[in-house]
C-alpha cells in the first residue's frame, strides 16, 4: 500500500474538537455505569445463554442449542401466543379509552375536566404490584364486591379467577392501570395543536365529532404511534399482574403463562439459569422485531420516515 | 489524550466496582447485635420471627463463635436468593434454614455440605428416624432437623355439634361426614382440597402408600419416578369424587380467601400439620364462637395406621462457607438446648424434632389455650410424629409441585379424571427428568 498524499504536519486541534473532548469527560461517569450495569450483565447473560446446564448432566457449551430449544418449546411458544392474544385485545382497549378520554377532556374546559383528568391518571400513579393486589381482592369470591352485587339479583357471581375468566380479568387490570397514562400523552399532543385550525374547521361547517375524527386524531398520530409502541412492548413483557394473581389462582395461571414469567420461573424456581437467559434473549429479540415492524409500517404517521 | 481519556474512564469504572463491591465479601450486616466481637462469626439465614431470641441465646452461651443472623425471606423467597448465590459463586451464608423438601434440589447442585463429615452422626440419636431420614440421603446428611409437621385433623367442635357430625376416624367416615354436613344444610363444607396444596397433597397420597420418587444422592444421576402409583390414584379418585359431589371446596391454599374460610367456619375441618394451630392463631378475624379441637388424621385402614408429615425445616451448611466446621457446630447446637426449644415451642409454635424436648413429659402435657386447654401433642401429634417414617423428595421438587398443581386444577375443572391427571403428571416429570440428564430407574 502506498500513500498518495503525505500529511504535512499534524493537524491543529480545532476549538470545536477540544470542546467535544470535554463533553466526553462529562459523559464518562454515565457511560461507565451504563457499561457496568447494563452492557456487562447483558453480555454475561448472552454468554450464559450459550451454555446448557442440566441438573444431572453438568454444564457444557451448547452454542445456539438453547435458542433452538426455545423456539420449539411449546411453553415458550404458548406464552408468546398468549401475549399476542393479550396485545390484540389489550392495546386497542387501552387506546380507545385513552383517546376517548383525551378528546372529551380536550373539549371541556371546566374544573370538572381537571379533576377527571387527575382521576383517570390516578391508577397509573399506583405501583403495578399494589394495583394488581387491589384487583385481586376485588376479584376475590369472598371479599370482592361482585358477590354482593350479584346477590342483590339473586345470582351467583362469576369466578373472576377461574381459567375461563382470567384473561378478561387481566385485560381489565392492565387497561385500568395504563389508560390514564396514555390519555395524558394523547392529551398533551392535543393541547399543542393550534386552536385556529379548529376555528377554521368550524367556519367550514364541521361539528365537534368531525373535528375530533378528521382533524384532531390525524394531527396527533405520531403520539398515538408512541403510545402503541409502549403498549406493544409492555404487553410482550407482561409479568407483574399475572404473577400477583398467580398467588390466588395458581391453577389458572401456570408458571409459563407469559414468556417473562417462564424465564423467571426457569431461573429462580427451577435453577435453569442458562436456558432462562436464552428465553429472555429470545423474548428480547421478538420485542425488538415486533416494535421494529410496527414502527416501519407506521413511519409515515409517526414522522419517522 | 485518548489514553488519558481511557484511563479516566477506567478509574471511574474501578471506583464504581469498589463502591458496589465493598458489601460483598467483607463484614456482612447482621439483624442481631453481636457483643462478643472477637469471636468468629457464622452467618445464618432463617425466617422465624422468634428466631431473634434463639440467636441471642446461642450467642450468650458461646464464646468461640457468634451467629450473625439475617432474615432473607420465607421459603421460596429465601431459596431464590440462595439459588442465585450458588449460580454466582458467592453471597450465600454459612448456615441456612431449609425445608426438607428442597434438600435434594440443593444437594444435587453441590450447594450443601455433607454434615456427616462434621460430626452430624454424633447428634443422630437426638432425632426420630423419620426426621433423620428426611434430612439425609443414603449416608450423606444434608441438614440438622429442627421442626416437623406431623399431620392431624383440626376441626370445629361447635359446627360438628350443631349439625350432629361425628369425628371421622377413617376417610370413608370423612366422606360420610361431608355428605351429612351438606344434607344438614350447613352453609360451609367439611374441608378444602387445594389444587395448589403441593406438599399437603403429596402427603395425602403418601398416606395410601404412594412413594413417588426413588432417589439416593449416592447415585445423583438416577431417579425413579412413579407419581401415578396405586396409592396416589386411589387418594386422588377419592377427592375427585368429593369435589364432584360438591362436598369439599377447591380454593387455593394460603390465599386471603382461604385464610378467611379457615377461621370463619366455611371449612369445618382443617387437615393440618402440627404447625397448623400456630398458623390459625396468627390469622385475624377469627370466629368468636369457634371451638377448636384436634384429632388424628383419618386413616385408610385403622388396623394399619399411616402417619404423614407436611413441612418442617432444618439447618444446612452451604458449600460456600469458608468455616464449615464452625457452621456445622451452629447447625447442630442452635436448636440443641431446652432453653432454645422453650422459645421455639412457646413463641414460634414449632413442633420440635429434637427428642429431649419431643419426648419430654412437659411437651406431651402442654395445654394449648387455642384448643381450650386440650393436650394436642399427647392426643394427636406425638403419635403422628413417632409413626412417621420419612419421605423421599425429587431433586426438582419445585417443578414437580408446579406440574402437580396444573394437573389437579385441570381435574377439578372437569377436564380430566384423577387417573388421567396423574398419568399426565408422570409423563411430564419423566420427560423433564430425561431432559435434565437423569437416568430413569423403574
């Protein structure tokens, strides 16, 4: 190899580059901690997932064996299927509640709307575990209000924790918990729209419903994409609510109910740390692919194109 | 410049490691206060609330060794931490409390020291055969027994009187009593059959002669599995029948609902272990009119009674301990005095496996205020403890229990019968064992 041009002297360090160096200095503590507590554990988990260890057989290098096993494991696939089904029901439910509430609150400008906004948002302020525990008491056949209410009509209350009802019970908890948070995001986006547009529409003869559906919703599509992305990731990683309810409905919610729960059970209850790492990574990959596909198809609405 | 940057980055990283790493291997924090700071310390994880007094007692009476106690959570919470520590290679205490059912699961991971090398057999005579059998496998001793769970039947004498129910001595009479209670129009049921009963359900099966696992730590790669033997099938078919006739409830155990049903009379009978009265005593909102009595657990064949056990715990020494000899001494001696057991029995409602107390007149004659002064040890639990012959658990007991729960749930939901439930369980456990590298006996 030959060089065509010889550098005459070392280039002088520009002021801008000097500044960049100081920037690095400020970022270093973050990067160090990020590396130590995120990259290193992640790398270690990835490394662990390449080994296979059994109770009686000891540990050996397995390459991608655990991943092959994961994607042929009926429990993992079943869990993926289940969270997908949850997503199909839960995400639209959360979205409809959030958007409806935001649109209504946007039109009202009274003290009542402020209080309502706070009330709808309140469930999000409650820690997920506490929320799930609270609902598990509401669902309880003995303490729950349902049994009392049904008794007034001389009927027996449905068992919210039975295997046939548990799906709906979980959807209800998650929607209750998150709709308020999404509502705030959508509401904030609505507030940033210039009211002059509505005025123009009204002069053109549009009524409130038209304005909501034809103007407001399209104009906040990028924040809705964000909301759906959050909801999608959250649903695929579904964990806390079913874990809390499992303590009351161990039969209806098995240890592999969602992929995250499966990884948790494998690691901490069945001592299969290697396979648990592989399951966790497989889920991570699916979450990444899922959100990527979603963001790709909505790149126009989200303004990412 | 680049090098200096790297160096400063490295310095920050090192500082971060030092900050987080310092709590790991130096002085551990203890819940108790240690006054004899010169003595060597042994770290212990245990969960009884009354354990603080036992620790203080031990520390007062020992000058060469002091216990540093931490409550790392009860049962599975503590096991998760221990399991993670094993995987990480550090972080486990010297000694920890373990239920008998998990000993094999930890032994197979080389997490526990074989205490027979540290004089465990010297104290062997202080324990019943059944208790020692539960704490050991073959010649190896994995833990020193502490408390046990010999089973009996606790019942509501007031409900029995009100509806004219006789105290059942056999399971046939038990079924009749359940029917009689329903026919008499009682608002509750005779008992609960929890599908998540885990050790409880397994104990019921064992009473009819079910021995689901054959396992010896001398040959850790071999396991015999027969969860669908005749005993288990007979017992499960019996309960399936009661469930189908609506004579028993099928609520999950240890939930808020279950606890309420226990104390408000919804269940007239609580088939319980010796720690059951202590558990009941700790529950709120008990029925004021409740009159509790204890009776022996019903039998399949009164001519050949079989005693069973539910729960109970022991102290094991972890393989991460750098002073196994001292740790073994702690495991042997912590519940090896009458003073310690006075606290254990009175404060923590433990059922001792240590024979000097277990076989003492004082324990036999102890009157329990909860049972209006009934001598429940003499009447029920001492005989149950003496007749118990031990049980072999699998080295993947947690998995086995989870699967059992699923199959029993499918049964009470009407998706399968008792035989199918146990056959499916057998298949799934065989498959799991093979996949975990075990060779199946049979």
